[in-house]
C-alpha cells in the first residue's frame, strides 16, 4: 500500500500511508501482534476497493500462508524421518524446513494446470518479502526502542532470505519471473524508503510522540 501511495504524487496520501505502515510496525513492537480492526478499516477505506492492490496483497498472502504451513509440516517430516539436530545446529533445522517449504511452494507454482492456478507465478518471491517483513519489524524496534530483538527459535530473517534466494536460483526451478522480479523490485524500493524515513524522522525527534517505552515494557512482561 505504501508503494501504491507514491503513484498519487500527493504528499498527504503518501504521508498517511507512511504513518500507517509505521504505526502498524510500532504496534507490532509494542503488542507483539498486528493492529486492531479500526486501523484496518481506515486502511481499507483509503484503498477504497482498489481491486488491483487487493488482488496483489491476497495473492502474496496465499503464497506466504502455504510457505508457513509447509515450513511447519517440514519440521514434522524431518522429525518423522529421524533427522537429528544437535543443540548447536538448531538453525540448520530451520534452514532445512525453509528449503522444503520453498520447494513445495515453487513446485505448486510451476505445476501446469488448466484450472485456476493455486498460487500466482508472480508471487514466487513472496516468502523473501515475508522475511523482509520480519526484518523491517526488527529494524523498527531497533530504531524506536534501541533494542536488538531476536527470535530464539529462528535464525536472522536476512540470513533466511539469503538461503531462499540460493534455492530459487537452482536450475530445476525455471520459470518466467519477469513480473515476480518487478514486484519484488518495487517492494524493495519502499522497503528502503521506509527504513530511511523511520531513521531520519527518529533522529529529528519527530517520532517522540509515538514511542511508548513504558507500555511496551509492560506488554512484554
Ligand atoms: Zn521453524
């Protein structure tokens, strides 16, 4: 949505969308969960039934859902085939689960079918965006609250993303990816822009009002 807002060449709309993204991330930092219904309603009102952006979000959403579910099933599968990971190599298990999950996603995408596709081809990099999303969340927390968040069970999302790219580059996954690359390129533009804006505004003291360290500490406890 933040990307889409740039195309209006209207600073007010752009500012609203930036703030929404920032508030969303801030709330995730404070509450550890997504924003509430009223915020979503405000967002949907702004989108005002724009079918293109809704379809884009939905298509990416399903690819990420399949990836997440396949990742969890992969853990069960790895346990089932008796694969053992020592305490020191738990990260390896996460990478293996990601690799199996991404293989499943890519194979679903590549499967030729006369019916409606289950997952849209152009969303093939959505799992990478999913990792970028976690990275943005950690980044926001770092800038706003000066903490280093880490998930004790999963490796750093940037590293996970790197491994996903290594998988998709393999010869066995060969499909037309121009739209997918275009989508991811656009996503990275706003990813960078969001990071720059948050950092600059924080430095200038413009975000002081939305930083709720007390509330955050309470929620965390
Ligand atoms: Zn896992």
